[in-house]
């Protein structure tokens, strides 16, 4: 089981009234039973912090008014949507494949029945 790590940077001299959320949960290299930030990951996270621009599935700059509307929830997953990596399945194609499998299965059953009849007749 892994635990999430959160870094909060409080900055008084911002030019805007916004909070930057960075979902760096995929930015690591597994090393034994520990996760480590590699140099490219550190650079990517630091660049996101410096640039303060939205990047789908990674960074979102959120107006503090929106945070207030969310009862001051500061969970990264509330503001940065996780990428959906599930495989998209075409159900119509899948049903066609199943139909062909069932048809082939029936043909094999008929062939096996014929073989068994031939053996029993001898």
C-alpha cells in the first residue's frame, strides 16, 4: 500500500488569487519498495510550478473562489482530473466475435459427436 504525498507551498506575493494544483502521482520511478523522483520528473514538476499553466491530467490553476465553492476542499483530485486509461471496447465488434466463437463451438461439437459415433459403431 502506498500513501499520497502532498507538498503545499504558501506564497504571499502572488499576482493572482489562484491556487496551483499539480497531480504528480505518476511522476516517479519505482525502486524496490520505494518510489523516487527522477531528474526528468523533478524538472517536469518544477516547470509546472513555475509556468502556472493548465495541463490536462497534470496541472490546473484554480481560482480561490472555486475552492470556496467546494467547501475549501484542497484535494488535488477535486481539481485535476485523472486520465482514463481504460481500454475502449467496441461492444458491437465484441458481440460479433462471440457469435463467431459460439458458431465455431457448435461446429466442433457436431464434429466430435460424429467422431464418437464412428468409434462407438466399430
